[in-house]
C-alpha cells in the first residue's frame, strides 16, 4: 500500500507542478537554438543543483547510496540523439507527454502510447538483442568522481557556482520598458495561487528539484534504489496491461500514473482541460516521435528526466553525455521543423519587395 500511495503522491506533485508551470524541457532545448533563449536550460541546472546538494547530504547520513553502473558511450550518444529528435516531433519529452496527456491532448496520448510500446519492444521485445549488442561496446565507468578523483561534494559545488552565474546573468538582463498586459484573475485566494498564478521557471525548477530529491528516499523505502524515472516504468506499465504480471508494478509505474493524475487535477482546476484532436501531420509526427523516444531512451539508459535531471545530479557521466546529445538531437530536428521554414518564408517575403 505504501508503494502505491507514495508513488502516486510523488508523481502527482510532479505532474501538478509541471502542468501549472509549463515546465517543458523540449521547448527549453528548442528555444536555446531557435530563439537563443537559455532560460529553461538554466532552470534545469537549478533543479539538478538542488537535487545534487540534497543527495550529497543524504549520502553523508547513509540514507542514499548513489548507484553507478558502467555504460555504453556509443549507445548513449546514438540513443540520446534519437531521443532528442523524437521529443521535437512528439511535441514533448517523456514527462511532457505524460502531463500533456492529462490535459486532454490526443497527440500526446498517441506519442505516449508509441513511446511506451517501443520502449517495451527495445527493452524486452524483438529489439532487445540490438540493445544488448549496443550496451556491450565502448563500455566505461559512469562515476565521474571516481574517474577524475574529484570528490562528489566539490563537483556539486562547481555545478552550483556555474548555476549561480547563469541565474544571475538571466535575472539581471534588461527588462522590457513596455508594460505586459495581464488578464483579470478568475479565481481568488488559494485557488488563485494553485491554479492561476503564473510562476517564473526558476521557481518551478526549485519545486521540481525538491520533488526529485524527495523521490530518492521514498523510492528506496519500497526497495527501488533510484529517483525519478519515466522510460522503464512506462514500458512496465504497457507490459503489465498485456500480460498481467503484477511484478512489473513497481514504484516507478505508480510514479508515472501519478504524473498523469496530478496533471489532470491541475488542468481541471485551472479550466485548461480540453480534448484536442490534432491534424494529420501532428498525428504522424506524434507517432514517429513517440517511437523515436522509446527506442532512444532505451539505448541511452534514460530520458530527459532519468538522465537529464536525475543522473546528472549524481555526477554520472552517462547523464551528462546524454544531456549533451539530447540537446543536439533537438537542435537537429528543430532546424528542419522551425529554422529552415522560417528562413524560406523570409526569402519569399523579401523577393516581392525587391522586385
């Protein structure tokens, strides 16, 4: 019962916060290239730093034993790049598809289904031999502290200083001189705070970092030595629905179900829930993107949360390498979906004026 309740609660908090704050890593990675806006990436660094500091403290008291496993460099690079392509096509990362499904987006339901399906196929189906082959080449140690000889606390301190510099740089940017119009609040009191008030991405990052930290001891209390994770639980949930094996229902499965429930509550409370059917192109991209996400995350050993948020906080080399190539994958696909069409439109609009 504790396994079920704790997983749903932590997932519910995460889904609620991400839906209400629109914390989207896919959009953040894309905007770094398309709009030259690094705000969401800096927010991710805040969440990683907060989680890392907390893990260092918890490890001092032997509450948490940080897990490190060897990993395939080639598998992580290829998988993360493919995953980055997938999240741009799908319009959201692994967590994003879960919480947007809770808002009623049919495209996210399609992407989520394909993501879970191809994660299961890669981890336990016909693509498992390929996964095993990839995991057997270019295998290296993932513990950055052990490899470099730099203590974990010092690595976290260095990350914290970099994060402070980036945050200060962002917050001291000149603000626009014109006033931004705001709508009259629809709600009052507590409901306004929870379901309507707009929050800065950095505040959302603090909340997500704390939730990611809480996930560690809670998950460990159920026998699962890890924090937040999306890909394997999504695959396990699909496998359970197919074969009914209750052994697959671990803490992670209830975590992802909690994300969906928390997002649904947030969307209902803010009157943002609405069934929305996408066009044919979006349906196609969602399906292809979801498949790429499932295969890529399985090859990389994690998604934008498992690698990009959690493993990075443990100073795991796989997490940081994955984050780098995940971003490169989003930039690659963003060029074809956003940058190239914009450049072509500019050329078309300039030609009549020149004539």
